[in-house]
């Protein structure tokens, strides 16, 4: 092979390397940009919906409310976090149903209940250990007591909704309790679950017991921040390395 041919081959290889360095890194860069864009749009939709709090419901309100959590679900879906994405998207369905009409209350409740079951599955798959020490069961015990007490307090006002509301409270408490035992590096996931509990407690109190002035804004703030904290806490995790002491788990699956 002549020197000219060798130089041509080397030049072609250098050009190929430059092409790979320039263009094959774009998907990762674009994925990052898409995530930031989706999160920014989610926050913007949430703030716009919050500003409309207390006003007569318009079609735009339903869209804004739905987009707020749907966009978080899109981020989770692009990150291949199946359980997280499904839980967020079902929550968004519940948001839209509850915003559309009070007659869709049971359908919205069912969507959120299913969302809590998915969250619970996710947190159980990421549990800290199989045999927790008794002191590590303090939060689950306190949450169980709260759920029972809250249900008893609501009971006289529930009427025919008693069974579905009790089932929902049980699913909500289970979600928060399992988040307290999940093995995440940060406490954002547990904090988010607690905010979710606070939001639903305010919502249940306002619907079945007594109206709290200004609760509409507080319900949305605690709910949205709770969903964000759960989503970002799970997305921040890296896959857990398989070990002989337990099954191989992935943080977001």
C-alpha cells in the first residue's frame, strides 16, 4: 500500500472519529435537554393552574392540571422508570377526572388508588432490608394509626362512599409507609409521600367534614411538590448492584 493510500485511510479514520465525537453524543445531550424542558413546562403549568385556584373551572384549567403531572410522567418514561411513569400518568388521569366534574369522583379515586398501588410496588422493590429492626417500623406504625384515626373521623360523613374511601386511605397509607422503608439515598421520596398524604388529608377533610379557607391552593401545592419530590428522588437513583443477599433490584423499575 502506497503512502498516499495510508494517509487516506488515516484521514478517513480521523474523520470518522470526529463524526462519532460530534454527533453520537447528541442523543444524550438532547435527552438531558428534553428532561429539563419537560420539567420546566411541568412547573410552569402547575404555577399557572395555581394562579387559577378558586376561579370557575375552564377547559384551560383541566389542561394545565393534567399537564403538570403528565410531563413528570413523560420524564420518567424517557428514563425507563416504568412503575414511576405509570404511577404519575395515572395520577394525572385522576387529576383530570376530579377537575372535570364531581360525578367522576369515584373514577378519579380509582385512578389515584391504582397509582398508590404502583408506588407501593416500586417502594417495596427498593426496600432497605427484609427484616427491619423494630425502631425502623415506627413510621409505618404511626402512619397506620393515622390512617385508622382519619378513617374513623370521616366515617359519619361518608355514607355510601365508606368502602371506596376506606380502600383509598389504606392504599395511601401503604404507599407512604413503604416509602419510609425504601432504600433511597435521599429522603426526597419519603418527604414527597408525606406531602401527598397531607394534600389528600386536606382534600378529604374539605369534601367530607369541613371547609378550610384557602385550602385549595394548599392542596395543590402539597400535592404537586409531593409528586415532584417522589419523581426526582426516584430518578436520581442508579440501579442497585445484584447481591447474594437479595434479588437484583433497579431503582426506577
